[in-house]
């Protein structure tokens, strides 16, 4: 038990929330009626097939299965069952789906509609920095340097049950990362700051000053899930192809890659744990960058020297 408690303490709140959701919303409703002795591989196999049939993503299905399998492994160690019935179930490959963020014109349309909302600046920052939802909700004015045009990411805000908890960013490489921002984002933040000051004056002593850049009208912390709901409403209002709020983060990465930004810089700005994660996620978007690099390398060599090697007729 002590080991399990230690492991639980090491889990991030958002990760623990995800595991609990898999248990309460997926595993228990489908398998809760079975006794442990009646859980055979065929039952687990049908459970996995049902998740896929319901349109659940392959990676999500693998995570749900891993949660179930971990629990059954514990049951086996306690001699409650002889074997883990989830151990040999065939799973879908865990290949990440290819991200398909908005095209620049689509993003421009969305930002135009979002600008009319009091949180329009949040989506502007998201579009050009790639900050995660929780990082946007946790951002403080003390971490924003509008003069030098730099944002420092220190924490993230996550929604766990009925609570909103502040903790470190998702990855260690995401902690205390500095992001340069352009004039457009600076302008959006300045306008937002003025509007927020008006809200503070209107609320008077009822205002909860948490120094958040993005917050509710009374200064209280935003609910990250509600930010996603607002995003979906704005997407519908703009009559655009539906994407997730997280896909705006992917869009920021694709804009940087399309502009020729080195993938190592993109990875650092996104706060990815490894460079390979960035490369795997955006491999289908970076083919042109390789060609640009090849053309740039060839352009260094004088054309005459190139001609001597490749264009002289062979005898």
C-alpha cells in the first residue's frame, strides 16, 4: 500500500484524473457486472472492440486497456486471479493520428470572431505560442514582459473533479520556458489588460486579484474545461471545420515549421519532453523543410562549380 500511495503522489493531478475517468466512465460501466473469475480474455477483447466501435481513438483505447491491465495485474499479485485476462488481448497500433490544424486563412477567420469575446486574447496567445490550455489559464501578469516581448511559462492549471489545481507544466522541459512573442500578441495582451482593468474597477472589493492574465470577470480562476466549451462555440459561430482547442497548439507548431523555424526551436517552445516527440507528431508537416535545407546547402556552392560536376557532357 505504501508503494501505491507513493506512486499516486508522483502522478500529476491531470494524469490521476484521466485514470479515474477511464475507470468510472469506461471500465466500470462495461465490466463492473463481472466477477474477477469471469473476466476472460474474450470479454476484454469485446470490451476493446466496443471502444473502437464507439469511435474512441486508438491511443485512448490503449490507455484504457493499460489502466484495466494494471488493476488486473495487482489482482493477480494478490492471488485473486491466476492470470491477467487483459495481458494478451490484441490492441490497435498506438500510432498518433496525423494532426490537421487549420490553414492560416481558417485561423485568421477564427481569431477575427474570437476577438469579439472577452477571452479573445487567450486564443490569440494560443495561436502564436502553442501554450497548452492549462498553461494559458495559469499565466500571470508577473510572467509577462510586454516591453521585452517575452512570456515565461511556470505553471499550469488543471481541473480535477470540482477543484482547480495549479502545478508544474506537463513536462520538465516545459517548466520555466521563455517564449518570445510578436507585436501582434503584445497588442492583444495590452488591449486585454485595459479591458481587465475595467472589470476590476466594476467589481470593486469583490474582485479576486490572482494576477491571472486570463480569468473570469471577477478575477477568479478560469475552468480549463469551460475554456474548451467557449472555443467550440466560437468555432461554430465562425462556421469553420471543427477542431479541438489542442489543435490550435498544433497549428502554432505548423506555422513555425512552415516559416522555416528549426524543429529544435519548435520543440523547445512547445515544451515537448523530447525532440523525437516533436518530429513524430509533425513528421508529415516537415517534409518541405528538408527540401528547403537541401536547396539552401546547394545554393552555397557556386553554379559554375556545380556545372563542372554535373553538366559536362560525358565522353
